[in-house]
C-alpha cells in the first residue's frame, strides 16, 4: 500500500509538515527577541523542501494515489513549487514585521495554509478539494486578523472570514448536488459522466456555477472580489502579499484542473457556453479591477485592484481551452507571483521604516534609496506588461492563446485594459522618480533594508527579470504541466 | 562561428547600463566615462558592420541564430540588410553624440548637459539604445516586438525626470500612451499573422524570413495590413497620429530629443516597413494610396505648422513630422526610386534632427529661452554651432551637395511615377521649409543680441564641437559621395521589390 509513488505524490506536504513540527519543538526554547529567527528556519526549510521534492518528487505519467484523492502530475507539481517559493519569500518578509514576525505562530499558520494550497493543486476528489480549500483558508483568516490591537486588521480578518465562509458553503452545496446527481465525488469520473451525457446540461450548468462562486472568491474574480481591497489594506502587508499571489494562484490551480478535466473538447456546446461565461467574467474582472485602481491613493489598495485585474488577464488562457492556453495561464501565474510579491515586499520594506502607505509618501524614493526605486520600477513595469520583465512575455502568451482560440474581442479588451494599467502604474512610478519629498535632502534619508528583505527582494527582482528574458525553461515547465490536462 | 557582432552591438548598451548603475552615486564623471566608452565601442562596431557589409552578395548578413523558445518558434535571430545597416550606424552615431552632449558643463551660469543624477540618466538612455539596436537587427518577429517595447518605456522616465519642467508630465504620459496603443494594436495583428502563417505552412514560427513565405490570402492582407502598419507607424510620426511627437520633443532633455527624433521615429517607420510592407506586400499594394494621402498631408501640414512656430524646439519637432512624412511618402510609392529615397532619408533626417536638437539644447542651456524672437546674434558667441546649424538647415531644405538632396530627389521621382499631382503638392513643402529655416537662421544667429542675453552667453564646449563635427561630416559625405550609402540601401530595396513583385 505504501509505495514510493504515494510518498512522492505528497512529498511536499510531508516536508512542509516536518518544518511545522520543527518550529513547534524549537520555538519555545528560544527567547522572545530571537523568535524572529523562526523566519529563517521557515524560509530555509521551504527552500530545502523545494530542492528535495525537485530531486525525489518529480511526477511521471499522471496517476491518482491515496484511494483516488490526489492526482500526481506536473500541473500539481509545478504549482506546489510555486506555492512553496511564495511561502519562503513571505516568511522572509514577515520576519521584520514587528507585530507579526516576532511570533512563531505566524509562521506555523503560514505553513498550515501552504499544506492546504499544495493539496488544492493536486486534489482529484471533491471531498479532498473541499478540505484543502478550508485548510488553506482558515489559517489565512487568522493571519489577516493577526494584529489584534489594530482595528483595520481585525476588520480584515473578520471580513475575509465572512466572505470565505459564505462562498465556501455555496460551493459545498454545489459539491453535494453533484454527488446527489451522479453518486461519485471523483473529478475525473464526473467529467466522464458529463461527456457521456449522464448528467443533464441544465444541472451541470447550475452546479458548475455554484462551484465557480467558491473558486471565484479565492481567485478574486469579479463579482466575488469585494473582500480583496479591504482585506489587503487591513491585513499585515506580508499576509496581503501572500493572499494576492499564492492564494490566488491556488484558486486558479483548481479552476484550471476542473475546467480542463470537464471540458477536454472545446467544440462541445456546453464547453463553448462555459468558455463564453468565463470570457465575460474575464473581461469584466479586468475592466472593473483596472478602472477602480485608477483613483486609488493608498498603494495597498492600488495593488489590490491591480491584482483583481490580473486575475482577468490570466483567465484569457483558461477561456482558450487549449494546451497553449493552459500553459500560458501557468506561466502567467508564475510571472505574476514573482512580480506581485516583489511589489508587496517593497511596500513592506518602505512602510516598516516610514510607517506610511500612501502613494504620495513614495515621493523622492529613488533619491532616498536608488536600488529600492529600481526594484519598484521593475515590479511596476512588469505588472504593466513591459519587457524585459516577466509580465510582458506572460501577457503576450496569454493573448496569443486567446487569439488562437478565436477570442480576438477578448484580447482587444485585454489590450485596452493594459493601456489603462500602463497609465496608473507609470503614475505611481512618477512619485518614485520625479516628485521630491518634503525634506529636500532625500539622499540623507535612506530607507534601510534588513538582511531578510535584501535577500527576498533581490531574489524576486532577479526572478522577475529572468522569467522575462530567458523564458524557455519556464515555458517548457508550464507546457509540461499543461500537457497533463489532456 | 564568426564574431557575433550584432549581438555584441545590441547588448553593449545594456551591459553598460548595469555597470553604470553599480557605480556609487557620487561618481558622476566615472558614470559619464563608462557611458562614453560604451558608446564609442558601439559606434566602432556599427562602423565595422557597415563597411564589412558585402553589397555584391546583398541579403541578410552577419546572421546569428539561437533557439530561444523552440516550442513556439521564437529564436534570437539577428541579421542586417541594406536598409537596416545604415540605421544601425545611425543609432551608433546618435548614441555617441548624445553622450557627448549630455556630458555637460557644470559652470554655475550654464548647467548644460545632465547634472542631476547622470547615473540613472545614462542607464535609462542605454536601455533605450539596446532596444533600438535590437529592433533594427532582429529577424524574429517576437524579438522585434520585445526590443520595440524596451525602446518605448525608458522614454517616459527620461522625459518625466529630466525634461522641461512645464510640460514634461503631460508630454511624457501622452507619448507613452500613444506609443503603447500603437504597439499593442500591431501586436494583435502580429499574433494573428503568427497563427495564420502556421496554419498555412504547418510551421509555427515567428521567424520573419519564413513568414515571408506564408502565403497570406489577399483578403487577410487587406484586413490586417492596416493595424500592423499604422500601429507601428504611430512611432514613425505619421499624420494623423503625430500629435505626441512635437510635444515629446519639446519636453525631452537634449540628448533624449536627439534620440527620439533621430532614431526612435525611424524605429516606427522601419518596423512598419519590415512587418507591414514586407510581410503583407499585397495589403501594402491595396492601401498604398491611403499611406500616400496621409504622408502627403503630413509633409505639407508639418512644414506649414513648423513655419508658424515661435518656439525653436516646436519648429524642429514639426519639421520632423514633415520629413518623416517624406519617408512614408517614399514607402507608399512601392517602387525602387521611392523606397531608396526613403531609406536614405531615414539616415539623413536622423543625423540632421539630432544636430538641430543638439544645437538648440546648447542655446537653451545658456540663454534659458527657446523663443525665436527673444534670441539673436548667436554667431558672434558660438560660431561653431552656427556653422553646424546652417549645414543642418541646408540639408533640411534639400540643397544639392548635402544628404537631404540625395534622399529627397529619388522620393519625389518615385512619387512622380505613381501620381504626379502628389509630387507637385508635396514639393510645396520644400519652399516652406526653406522659408522657415532661413528666417530662423537670420533671427537666431545673426542680427543683434537682445540686451538681457549680453554677457550670459558662452561658447560651446569642446565635446559639443566634436559632436557637431561628427554629425555634419555624415551629411556632407553622403551629399558629395552618394555612393557611400545609396547602393547599400538599394540592395535592401531589391529584396522588398522581390517580395512585392513575387506576391
């Protein structure tokens, strides 16, 4: 029963769990002022876990293990690596956040939610999927409201909890209906039944809509996005960064797996109908996100709305329902995770020193700390989709997939939206590079970075440039992940 | 494998930009030194490429090809032909002179050149230069697009940070949005071309040499030629999408204006030619009347607006619209004379406007005004710059013996062969140009110096003189010895004609 494949299929989860246990054992022995070092342990442990699972946990042909609960394939594997990377970066960024980073629990919650995400990416069964989603969400509710003394943080945690509970119960209702109609909870068996016509179209449509509510919440797709700006603004910034990247990508991992399993043939009527539904959602998500980002003055809210719009761009690849489409979504998410973590990391580093979060407070940043300014340039230009940063290539691939599938109108909407995006991203950079802060001798007011920030930001910035220039290896991994869907 | 000269040229500025950023902020002169060294190196290599291009063999030379993303048919495929080799040389020249001009002089009265944060300035300028080189040498459509976008975004920062304080925020955003809209419109066309070419031939590739054989249908070409050509032509300053250009010129600092008018506008025209006309030749034949109409309007309208400007930089900005209109006019003829003229005009105009903007910048740095009526008598203080401006003026008017004549004469010949009426109308611009150039030379450089400028003016620096001399030499050499450039451009034109005829 315990075969090596079984072990390999949940190796990342096991390793993450071991790190968590280690923290539980070690942390009480450390003095209060040393507890931030748990961050080094978490980040280093996740890094080692990534290497171990790269060496020993690579999937071969897709198989299902654990009694059909988990599917072991490249799609899941690639997403798990991405999540662990995002987790490591977040742990580093947490360390010097005074109210959160000094407490060992924060890292433990982060790891717990990582286990959930890893399982989300590889679930092949509705029950497993639901458990995974809840395992992801509950620690994140706590993390969002971690700063008890801070009203906004408490509000964020509570809001996130209410939205999450509501949407996941709607999704659970969908799951139970699906089980009632078919008598099975395995995603791949369900897909077969749908194709052979054992499930009526109306029922399938309705049930999928219910499930989409839950996924849409995780991925912050309009109209399930209302929580995002408030939660990002109130939650501790590293947590907001994690929510907007790994947690969103986990939602997409489920969306991609479900959608492609259920509709392997894009020419079926129901597949077309769903593709058009998703296309409309994608267009609305992009447009709403970008238009609402325009008037923002708080940088965290700006990033929140921009991250909503990025979910819209990524969905263009889902709509395409082709191998390139799936590969482009995975590639887009990889580029997006790096870029957005970088952006949030800079916001953290800046507000840790200054305590300020408004765009206008960034005036003169490039004079105060030229390198921080340059990294912000890289992050924002990558979000705007400019080369040589990751965002450009990712956008071109997604657009290429959309055009291949014949959705020229959707690509045109995407392009109009990128123009809006360029406007507000460049506007933000104008503060960094052009305006002067109230003290005229900015050179003497640098924004010092502590070592964890330096490491995290440098790795992320280099990653954003690498993914945008030497994109062949990244793309072939995304492509391998996409191949497993067919 | 031969020496990969084209990739070295393309990536030299990029590497230099990183090196400059790694220097400490206080070491301004070291930053300038690295910049000058890199620019000189790139200039020498582009000269080498130009003179070693084998005109008898023609075609694409110094070809390098590395697979970049085989799954989608993207490769790093470099090569130059008779059209792009002069443009690579032009970029080298403008980059070299641009660095010289920006070196500046921190004499308290003058503050010429770039004194505030030169490190960042040169780094952004060089990233821009890398993008420009990359577009001129890329034979892969994806990479061409990649470099094209790299050339666009540093402009925003260069203008917004170091630009003219009054209009820089407005102009920089306007310019960036115009160029971005243009480029994404052509991106849609490019992606559609990629898929259709793949369906037609079975090979999905962004390689332009293979896409030339894709056999696009007549209807397809008629539809998609418009977004592809005009999307790129926005950067070429084509009427009615030229509005960003004079505003951008005026707001930009001197070296950026030189780059912008001298090289960037060629980038748009070149990409429109390479992607629009060469990959969709039948579409070009269908729509050539429209390009000709727009170009003819640009030529006359640009010259007329330039005539009424009181601001020296606006005048040059609109004269650029007019001269780039001549390039587009040459494209629209689709015949040998017109295309050859357009090719030479791209080089000639690049050198000429770079010179105009350089001298305008020198005057502005010292007098702090660009209003033509407020200037006068400069020839007494800066005789060297005066001579340079007059030579540029003669080129602008198309005087025989200078490069402008070599370029414009074939264009008008080509247009005459297609539609004589357009040639007649467009030639009005020559008269207008002569009028405003001569009026300005008289007002700015001769006559009496206004009282408030007395004592403030100093002569240009030695580096400025080197830059002026370099630029003037090219205009005179091409004018006296057209064989320096015309046969080279003709080899490139033959290839375009083959595509147009064989279609």
